């Protein structure tokens, strides 16, 4: 794609990177075949190719974002299926991230939009606040239909039946390995995950310890910055990320930074790019290099065979299969642990969760959830496994089949307790 940025515009590192990405696009349209929002809406401007044209026009002209451009950028899930499909290697993630930052700086949203987005950014990344908010949402749930805004209704409807008690395993500490120490790893404990489901970190710690890992929960660890980053709130997301970078490196030598929420993993692995022009660049790149999805790490160190024995439908989270290109590891591990693994049709398509997307774009999200649940249930599984808390909550809201994290099943099949979600089913 030909671009016409001025030398002055290209002095901005963000614009320079956008120019590289735009020039790689050859208009082929392969991305439209795997774009969930395009499949639902059928609008070219709601495909990656269409959004690329809008972003190019916005950035080249140097103008503030307009309502039309913002609407179509907001409808993007950032599922990154287009990056897996693209034969030209267009790095759409960096382009849409820059576009969102430009929108945030130059476009004044309607009052309700600003309020909702501010609320999400100030509550979801903070487990204590999120717990309180979910408690309030539970009380409001019977009256959700009376709320005037469909996004508010979606937020209230997301409140779980029960809010798990705080897990003390998430406190800063060091867990000794069981037996010989082979590795020293830090665990990214997440933020929303700590409020929504404490079983995931508990299972991760148990499994890693049995495999000879000393597991470190660093001090001063918080949100990885993903949520704010995907809403274009650059300063906020970089501040959160910088705090985590310092927290990890403050723990000394590590063999890996283990991440069991793939949405976080995609962002942490991109810290090197995020901080490429920052004094923290070297440290950020080091942490990005250590970052490892739990499934990647388990494949690397080896998992003993297990006695799973259940039929598992594996849902591939977009942030794992497209964002990190981790595709076979979770399925291979489940099979090794003794489970029968089945995959739904169109497994490359998003379930509609996508961070805060299910709250800010509830109608599109609901349709994607309906489609995903139908393809999963068609496989008649006894349990659904996924590697991302957002997907688990989204899919769990549309099916009666238990939904658990992959690591919970691996822990159970190799000596750990039965996942609570299965024990309750």
C-alpha cells in the first residue's frame, strides 16, 4: 500500500511504525475471511482491510479521529485472526493499538462513553475494586432490564453467582518446589482473574511445584496494562506495565515469567515494542523475552502422563492462538494428560469476550458467543477447556457445560485435586 506521510510526521515513532505496517498491506482481502466482526456485520469497514484504509486516512491527514472512524475501530475485537491469515505479514496489532491511542488523544466521546470507559479502566484492573463492583452488580441483577444502556445491562449481567474468597496464594511470597529445585519462575497473577476465579492460580502453583519449580509471586505486581492499552490509554497502560517490569526484575534471576491468562501474555510479550523508545527499553525487552504461557513452559520442561479420561472441547483463545501463535501446546498437553480432545468448527474465530469488548459492544459479542457455544456443544464435551479467563466467563455465560482452565485439568490429571467447577457440576 502506498503511503504519503511527511518527513515531519515520520519523526513520530508511532507514525513511523504505522507507515511500515501500512506499506506491507497489499489489499488482498484474505483477512476478511477470518474477521469475526466482518462475518457478523458484513461491512467492509468492519474488516481489517477496511479499518486499515480508515486508519491510513486518519493518520496521513493528521486530523483528529471522527465519529465514523471511531465506530469501526471500536468494533474491532483485536482478536488478531487477521495476522494469522495475512500472507504479507501485516502487523495489525501495532497498527490498531496506535490508532486507538490516536483516538483517545484526539476524539471527545459522548459523556456516557467516557464514563463507562473510565469506570472500566479504574475498576477491572484492581481486584479489590472489581470485587466490590461485582457485589453491587449482583444486587442490581434483578433490575438489569430497567437499565437504559445496553452496555450497563451487559456489565450487570456479567456478575457471577458467587464471588470466590480471596486466595492467599496470590500474596507476594515464594513457594518452594516439591523435591529437587529445577527452575525458578515468577507467576503473573493477573487482576480480573484474581477476582473472578482463584482456582486457576492455585492449580498453576501446585502443578509447577510438583514439576520442580520454585514459584515467586513478586511484590508490587499489578495489572499488566492490557486493558488500558486496548482502550488507547497509553500513559496509564505504560505506567502499569513499568511497575510490573520492575517487580519482575526485582526478584533476581528467573527462568521464566509464567502467564496463565493469555490476554495478559500477548501484552507482556510485547513490552519490548511498547517501551522501545523508553529508558526502560532494555528491561522491558528482558521481561518480554522471559514471558511464557503456562502451556509453552509445560511443553518445554515436560509433563508426566496423566489419567484424565474425559472428553474435553478445547477453545483456543484468540490471544493465545493468534496473538502468541501458541496453537498445539495446550492440546498436546491435554492429550498427554489422558484427555480426549475435540475442537469446535471455526476454532479460529473469537468467542466475543476480547477484554472489555463484551461490555462495550454487547450485541456483536452476544452473537459471537452464541456461535461459539453452538460449535462447542456440537462436540458433546463433558468439559470445555480454555487458557484465558475472559473466554471462560464469556463461554460459561452461554452453556451448562463446565468451563475450566487448561491448567486445572492438567493439575488434576497429574496428581492435583479435581477442579471445583467439575466437582460442582
